[in-house]
């Protein structure tokens, strides 16, 4: 989740510094940045949902057989 936050911060900073005041008029680069940000947020929400679901967690089974000597 921190990686997504870092990436979104970098995208926002790059968009504001490279586009300046023209960002509000939404040039084509702004659409690309916004689409990428929405895709990253969607992936972060889905990964967070998968991690929190109990039935999607990995349950490792350790099989130990006791042998009499």
C-alpha cells in the first residue's frame, strides 16, 4: 500500500510540475496520469480486499507422521 501511495505522489508531482497551470484544462497527458492513478487505486483496493478475506488466505498443512522406533 505504501508503494501505491508513493507512486501516486510521484505521478501527481510530475503532472503538476510538468503541466503547470494547463493541468486544469485536462490535456491528453492529464488523462493518462488520471487513468493510471485510478488503475493503481483499483489494484490497491482489490489486493487489500484479498488480503483481508479469511477464505482466501493460505492455510498451510504440516503433515507429521510419528514413527515408533
